[in-house]
């Protein structure tokens, strides 16, 4: 008879109810943890793409500024659906910047030969627009972030304004140092 009425403190193991409660709590904690880890990976990817876009923009701006400052003349072609192009006459070479959806292609030609071809590609959706400011003899590059909201205006992400032939004017003494 004594074996049937064991005291609760003397038992070994867990009841089925205790095990199922522990498994339910553990699985809830794991679901939250997996969700947080997934969110952290998404944020990490977004931060990496933003950093790469910053690097791409600064490399593009440095090269474009150098080319524009030594250009004899610049011609901006407002493109159709293919994008815009900027033609620069630099020394004896022709440098063409072609803007498409999220890329800028720089092609340097000497005569009919391609000397150098570079592609600047953004990771995040961007809109690139070149504008010529006739009064100041400048070119402005506006880079906007494309948002999924159709009713909102696309925000300006970066803007760059450069003078055409600035270094040439300094070398010729047209501008005082």
C-alpha cells in the first residue's frame, strides 16, 4: 500500500504537463530569438549596402570632378529612356558618362580606341539626374533614393555641383589663386 501513496517529494522525473509547458515556453523564446536574428541580418545587409553606395558615390564624384575641372568643353545630352550622357573634351581624349537606372558608366576614348571603361553601380535603388547650370558654367549631379511609396516625392540622397574647366582657368591665370 505504501508504494501507491508515494509522497510528491520522493518522485523522480517530470509530469507530462510540466514538460509540455517547458517546451511551449522554450519554443516561444526560440521563435522570438530567430526573428531578432533575422532582423539583425536584414539591418546588417542594409547598412552594408548603404556603405557601399557611399563609397561608390564618393569614387564617382572624385572622378567626375577631376574630369570636369580639366575639361575644355562639356555637352549634356538629355536622354530618353536609355538615360543621360555627359560628353567631355579632356586634352585629346573624349570622356563620356552615361547614366542609366542605378549605374553610371565612364568611357574614356582616344580617337576610336577605348582607353578606360569604368562602371559605378549602386546597391540601393537610386535615380541619377545631371543638370547644366548655364549661368555658373557648372554641372550638377543629383542622386535621389527611390522609395516604395508612389505618392511621396523621392528624397534627395546626395547632390554634387562642379565647375567646368576650373583647373584649366587656374592654370591659365584666369582665376587668381
